[in-house]
C-alpha cells in the first residue's frame, strides 16, 4: 500500500466518522446536516482515491477515478452550501446555490462520460493519472472560483460576526485553507508535473477542524442558552416570592 493510498483511506475514515459525529450531535441543525453532506462528499473522494491508488488495471482504476472525481465536484458545492448556512445567507442566495448545483451536475455528467480527461497513464511511479482535456481546464477555473467565492463569503462575514459565530467562521477559514492546499496538491500531476501530492492527507485535518468547531461551539451555545434560561427562571421565582 502506497502513502498516497493511505492518505485516501485516512481522509475517508476521518470524514465519515466526524460527519456522523456532528450529525448525531444535532440531526435537526441546519449546519450539522450540511456539514454531514460535505463530509460524505469528502468520504467519497477519500474512498475513491484509496481504491484508485490500489488499482493496477485500467478498468478498475478508471472506475474509482470517476468516483473520486465526483467527490471532488461535490466537495466544493456542499461546502458552499454549508458556508451559506453558517453566514446566514442561504435564504438570500437560494437561487444562486441551485445554479451552482446545476453547473456541478453538468460536470459530473462530463466526468462520467470521460470528457474531462482521456484515459489514465502511469506517471512518475505514483499510479495511473489522467490526461486533461480543454473541458477539464474549464472545470479547474470553475473549481478555483468556487473556492475563492467561499473564502470571500467567510471573510465578509467575519467582519460582522461576534462570539460563537465568529469562532466557527475562523475555524472554517483556517481549515478551508488547509484543505484546499491539500486537494490542490493533486493538480500538478494531472499536467505531468512531478509533484507528489503527499499534502493530500491535509484534507483529513480540514474535516476534523471544521467538525471540532461545530461540535465545540454549538455545545457552548447550548450551555449559554441553558444558563440564561436558568437565570431567567430564578429571576421569575425571586419576583414571585
């Protein structure tokens, strides 16, 4: 088993476990649910990445590569959906997120019919890598825009955010930078550049930090609400007596 395969396996396990943990904490919470969908996207990418790296036959490698690429496509749009919920802009941008989902759905179809790349080939002893087409270049630009837009939303929000919301936003920005760095480390290999994407393992850190922020600060928020409720109850009792 290669190190790259291990990074995929670690990304799969951490994303699924943290996603499930956050969801179980508060299944009705909008942030929790959309983080769970995001973590499942990362999980699909991780599982596909691991299986692709473990495949030595073209057919099997291509199958799992298509699976991991669906994960790549879904990661950005599900993260965007989560961020819109985090910064309380989902209702205002509901039509916008539908457009993003539609565009990403088109790229998923292009991936499934192999129009984003033309087959896989051995490259630098690091497995079978794709030969990108012009349509992939268009996707890469779109991928970069989605990532940039997510950070624009977060940076705008953090200026006004206070308390727990500010802390969650800070964690999302830091973890996002780590995660996108890890994911982007794979792109040079697409173009034949010998740059081993060992930073791919950073995606696990990405998910863990985001999950930690949600679980910790949501728990703190619940404690604050309970504390205020108890204070209010005590105040009412003192007035009655």
